[in-house]
């Protein structure tokens, strides 16, 4: 295969949404590693940052892990916690995670020895991918949950939306004010 001919020492995947087959993961000397935008084993699977904001989390993180056969279930190499502030949107959170990913990678690749910490697979929380149709706002939720739902799906994502008079209306931001 093309990958065999390159004789890589390591495969690194970031922002990858597909399982890498075992035959490919076994080619490099150090295997295949991946970044996942959560503190595994929490929020494994799809759209971890979106889910964290929707669920009202105040922190998330980034995990560098060795890829195995399951969904985000490999040994942990490094993790870094990241605060989710009330004014963070998916865009600002992606920026925070990206910055921490670079720091983790630099730290790990300059270490003389790398430790692999097995995950407790019984604690793995696997969330599904999301699609634009999942952005419909449930107006029965409380104000904070609606605000979190909107900021989790704002640009660069497809946005939260509702139907008004037969028209789909995308809502990119919202403010909550108590009326006097």
C-alpha cells in the first residue's frame, strides 16, 4: 500500500471521523495516535464539544490516545482540561482545543519516554455524530439550555433553527434578559 511504502514511524489523526483499520494502525513503529476533543472516557464518539456545551458542562479537554479497534477507547497518552466559559461558542472552544492540542503534541514528542494509560472501557460514554437536522430548537427547554444549544451549534456549524410561519429560521446567537 501507499502507507507501507512511506514507512511512517507514527500516524497522527486530528479531526478524523472514521475508524482507521487495524492493518493501517499496525504499519508505523509507534502505531496510530489520535486527538479527541474531550477528557476521555467522557464524550467519546461524535461531536464531543457540541455535546459538552449542550449538556451545560463547564469544562472539557483534549485527549491524545493510541487508536484501537473501538470508538476512542485506546490507551491515553496525554490529556489537558479546558474551561468552557458561559460566553464560549463552538468556534471559541475549537480554538482553545486546537491550541492545547499543539502544546500536548510538543510535550509528548519531546519526552524521553511515553506512558500509555489504559482507559476503563466500562466508563466510556459514546455519543452519536450530529447532523444539521439535530439543530432544531426545543422551546420547552429552560432559557439556559436553549442558549447553550444555540452557542453549541453556531458558526462554523450549521446553526440552531426553528420554524416560524412555514420558514426555517437559523438562530446564531441569543441573549437572555429578565423582563421587569
